[in-house]
C-alpha cells in the first residue's frame, strides 16, 4: 500500500518499529476499526429504529395494505437480516491481520 508523503519507512514521522506500517496507517486514520464498537452499535440501533418506524407507519397509516401480522413478520425478518449484517461487520472489524 502506498502511503502519503511523510508516512512510511522513509518519512520523518515513521515509528521505526517492526509494525511501523500499521502505526502509520493508524496515525493517518486516527482510530483503528477495532476500537469503533460504539459506532457500530449505534449504527445498528439507528438502522433497527428506522426499520421499526417504517413498519409502524405502514401498519398505522395504511392498515388495509399492511396489516399487523404482515408488519410483525416483516420486522422480524428485517431484524434477522440486520443482525446478520451487524455480526459480519463486527467479525471483519476484529479480524487479525495476515502477516507474510
């Protein structure tokens, strides 16, 4: 991966350790993805709240087109899909890097 000028093994800001590349990338990004659990949880909660809000509007405003059993089923299926997405985000964010 090509780093911007000032980062990397030849730059002044380089950490000089064995893991200098990761340190440089962390310094560029600001935070590692392993430390962003709160953002992922808040994003999942907001996504689920938006889904539940949409189902509520559909059931309450258009009950003839979107009856309550259908709304409950849709909310449960979408919750499972969103939970799987959250699981995979957490899994990928906490993977250990492959060392050559």
